[in-house]
C-alpha cells in the first residue's frame, strides 16, 4: 500500500470518529467535495502535521467548497 493511500485511510477513519459518521457517510462527503484529491495533492505537507490540524484543515476545505457551490 502506498504512503498516500495509508494517509487517506488515516484521514477518513479519524474524520469518521471525530464527527460520529459512518465510513459511507465520510466517503460520500470526501467524494462530493473532492477531499480525496486535496489529500493526495497536498500529502507532502499534510502528513507532517498533527491529527488535529489535519481534521481542522479538512473541515475548512469542505466549508469553502460548500460555500462555492
């Protein structure tokens, strides 16, 4: 498994736990707002930050994308 895939799974699982959502719900949310692409594109920077920072960053990213649509 690639490092970026492991990081993506880490993000999905932690976001799921933090928000009290199911895996399916987080997957749908990440697909709808292109979070997977974001995580892949910025893996080099994001994987060096804390879990709390990553969760907050994903929230901000989704919020901006929700406002844009």
